[in-house]
C-alpha cells in the first residue's frame, strides 16, 4: 500500500541518518550508473566503500517484502545487524 511504501522510505531515511552519524564523510547521493542500470536515480548513501554507494532502500524493501510475502514476524535485530555489519566492513 502507499502507507507501507511511505514507511519503507521513512525507515530508509532513518537508517541512512544513523550511518551518516557513525561514518565520517558519509552523505546521500543520487545514483548514476550506466544507461541500463536499474538503480539510476535512486537515493543511496555514499560511504566511501568499494562497490559504490549503499542501497539502503533495497535492504529495507527486501526485509519488508519478505515479511509480507512469507507472513513471518518482524525480526527485531535484522536492520540493526545490517548496520553493524556495514560499520564493521568500513572499519
């Protein structure tokens, strides 16, 4: 629903701001890749890692979709574990 998509956007923004606060120099960018890149125009988080910016929305959307399609409960540590993994990878 539109309210679910709005919630995904809000969670993306929150996770991004958590990472910006924790990673010096991290900032939001609009992704630009090759002409055929499906992520062109998406908001991502530039954190200075190899492989390009972090697709924060993709992580949140994947988790939300998995919950909706499988009917499983929300795991309380899924997104916080992802944030900790990303921080560890940058250390």
